[in-house]
């Protein structure tokens, strides 16, 4: 029987560099290689969304929309892909539907072909507006399962979720394993089951954090996955994806046809190698992110969350509590209905676990975000939270059962008014809507070269004692 064609999504321009260098790659590093990347035969190039938007404004003094337009102009044949957090867009809270529709429409207008849309809780209500907006704008809407593990997150649970997403009108489905905890056998079972229920393409995304990613991809492809996500070797491994060249050689050797040309990908790797070295020398590429972290399998905690918890404890001089905090994470997650540990839930669960251990009393201190989550303002927890835990966290406060964004009035008119002094376009307004402080500073500097120069005060009072 002929084997299916395996396609590759290249992540170096988004998730590869986001995972290893916190999305600090400037456009000047990207533009010279786009011709080769366009000719390599990739299914798509992931190059926008995630943290790229925020990082452009906050650290690189770049307009993220201009980055998209310039990459689109250079890439004439290959699809451009972005990552979107459903109703959260690229931020950490829900936005009104008018912001979501406007943002998605402008993303497609400016050059995005495929939008991967996920929700941290797998609450499909939070995907609906972005899905419809993508399709209405003429884009390809890929809905993504946020993969996680618990006694409730069975293979059957995820198969039903994939079928629901396909029935909603998804153009393709992705299994998004942000923590690198999808084991090879689970991948095989999951892909086999999902492929029996859906007719649209299935893509698998994982991270090399735990040291199993290549095996996971191999079993995914054996089970019928159509697309895998890889990063060209200089920005592969560790908290990033497996290396494109290695997976390509393996797939070809196993007899899977693909359109990707190994000689061109090798040239792309040669181009990115000195860029990686530059980030390594500057200290922005921390060697630790290339480490294999099997603990992420034991504690079911993403690699980035492990290092973040350690850094927080270090700041407090409490590194000795690291093991206790790691043990507390699964307990807190269970208390809160087993949310997938993906942004923003990973940060919230981590912070609550830290507070529980450091205060010596569970839930003595509770962040506002955890209270909002228990109230239903982020969406529906995968498993109902017990009445006792609900009372402990929010007392007698009411619980929201509707889609959280239904409670938010239209926001775009107020955003347009607030940034009218600096905005030239709807894209400028959207930048402000998502990241008000960073966008205002960026747009202010663009309009006025003295925007953020501190005002000097000169004392002109006459002092007769001074000759």
C-alpha cells in the first residue's frame, strides 16, 4: 500500500525562535533567506502570531504588521501560517468579538494564509468567532487541540474533540503538544482514532523538551498524520521542535514521499547557523533551553514552566522548595479541573502552586486570575471544579456559564478613539488594542522623534550670591 505524502511546516521564524531565543529575531535576519525558504517545498512557514507580535513592539522596535507584509511580498509560493489563542488573540484575556473579527480579517488581508486557532481550556465556544472570521476572510482555519494528560484526558476525549472541531467547519485539525509530553504510543492511538473520524488534514505539533519528539512524529506519521512541525537544525531541539533535516532524512528512508528538498533545507540551515551563534554569544540563547528535561514527563509540566518556577524561587532565595512546588502543581491542577498547562493557565497554576508552598497553607493567598478562572471568565474547565474548592476560592460569588466573550461589549470604537492621535490605520489600532502600552510607545516614537525623551527642567531663578 502506498504511503501518504508527509508535509512539513517550518517553525524557525516563529515557534523555533520563540522557544529558544524568546522571539528576539529581527526582520533583518529573516528577509535574506526567504527566497530559499519559499523554494524548499514546505507546506507552510509559521512566521507570525504567538509572541512575535508582542516582541516586535516591545523589544525589536518593529511594526509586526510591516513584518508580515514584507515576508508576504518575498514569499510567493508557500503558505504563511500564524498561531492565535482563540478569543484571547495574542494576549492573555478575552477580547470582544468585534476585535477578534477585525484582527483576523486584517491578518488575512495582510498576507496570512493559515490561522492555527486554539483555546487553553479546549472550550470550543472560545474558538467559534475566530474560526468564522478566518473562513469569511478567505483564510484556512486550523483548529488545534491543546494536548494534556490526566485521568479525564483520554484518547476518546480527544477524538470526540477533534470530531467536534471538524463539525464546526475546521479546514484542518492540529494536535498541539506544547509541553512535549505526547508519547509515541499515545500519538499513534490518537492519530489513528482521529483519522477514522475526520476527512480534513491532520497536523501534529510537539516540542523536543522531553527527548521523545522524533519518536512521537514517527508514530504519528505511521498512524496517518499528514503534516508535522519541525525547525531547521540551528533552531531545533530542546524546547523547540525536532530538526527539519533529520526528520526529512528519516521520512525519506522510510519511503514516505514529501515535497521538501533536502539540499535547499541544508542551505537554509547554513544561513541560520551564524545567527544562532550570535544569539548564543550574546547570552540570549541560554544553553539550558537546549537541555533534555524528562522531568516534564513525570510532572506533566512544560519545560518553560519548569525554568520559570525555578527562576521565581531563586529570586526569593527559596530554591530548596523546587521539588515541593513541582509536586504541588499536579494537585493544584486537579483542584482546578485539570486545565491544560498552556498560556495563560500554565502561569496561573504555577503561581498558585508557588504561593501554596511558600505560605505553608494551601490557598491562603489566591491571585485574581485564579478567582476569575473559577468564576468561568476564561471558559469552561475540562472537569467541573468541586463545590468545596469553588467556595474556598470564590466564596459565594456567582459562576458564569455563558461564553465569556458574550459579557464583553464592542471594544473597537473606544480603541480607535484612544489612539487616534498616533494611529494611521486599522492595523495600528489593533496593535494598540492588543498591547496598549507597547503599541502607544511604538506609534508615538514613529510620529514624534522626541516622544519618549525625558523633559529637561532648567532652573531660571536668579541667585544673587552666585558670581
